[in-house]
C-alpha cells in the first residue's frame, strides 16, 4: 500500500505513490522509483513531477517547501533564490 506523493516531494516519470517498505535515501521502496524531496530554491506542490525553481521576486530557504516566499521590500531575489538577506537593493 502506498501514499500519494505529498507536498514538498516530487514524483518523476509518472510515479504517483511513495511506497511503504524498505526505504532508500530517496524515500522510495526501490531504487527504480523516482521520488525526491524538494531542494532549497524551489517548491513542490502535491503531485509535482519536478521541483520548480522559485521565480524572480521569491525565494525558498529550506527543503520540502510547497510554495516560494515573497522577497521582502528592500531586497531582490533572482530565479532559484535560497536567501534574500544576501541581496539588498542598491
């Protein structure tokens, strides 16, 4: 019995479930199943096929994010930003 690929994860090549059983580093039952955790600088909503880089004006500073955060006033965030603090507006 499996569970739906959840928020903060992505399921590659049409995989729809994270299988229960012996887990590998990628959280899957076997190495041929392609499920992963969303990296910083991206977001993965429920059912994501691949992580989506955060668009300009947003950032993601931790793994497994569903949505990117809005870059605060006085800072700028390029595509895939992982932190806004290093990029104050000139």
